[in-house]
C-alpha cells in the first residue's frame, strides 16, 4: 500500500502510486480547487512524498 498526507491533514491511501494519484486528483479538485494543480504537479507530489504503509488486516 502507498499513502500520502495532504498539508490540510487529509490522509490518502491506495494500492499503488497510480491509484494514489487518482485519489489525490479527486481530493485536490474537490477540496483545493483554488490551487488549480495540473496532473503533472500532482504526479510529482505523489512521486516525491508518497510512502509505503502496511495494509491493515
């Protein structure tokens, strides 16, 4: 599992970086539309800041 934390405090978790990007895109569009982040910017953020987590059984 991969995860990333938004500076707003929202925690996102999914199976891989591509799914994490999808969740981050949705989160930014819904909660931070004023940021007008491009897909490339979000992908860069995921690549730089995402980390591994153990799935909860």
